[in-house]
């Protein structure tokens, strides 16, 4: 089987290249406005929302049993 060599760049390099491309195309102010569209800016009420899930939470006794040495 022939393996094609791919030009893979690191996440850091990808992020840097992307930000530079945005800055070139939109300018600094435009880049900031564009990125702000993806930032929720603390929207929502985490304190209230975290209790909406009916996830099972183990009791103190169950937690202690999980960490006991066998």
C-alpha cells in the first residue's frame, strides 16, 4: 500500500495562520467583531442550568467504596 505524505500542521500553527488570514482580510477590528460572534460571553445561567440534568450522583458511602483498597 502506498502512503501519501500529508502536510499536517500543529493546532497552534493552524490557529496562528487562521488569525493572520482573518487579520489580513478583515483588519484588527473586523477580526475582533468576527470572533465575538462565536463567544457566548457568559450567556445563560450556569447555576440554574447545572441542576436541569437528572444525572445520578453517588452517595458519600458509594464514593468511599470506590476508593477503598481491595
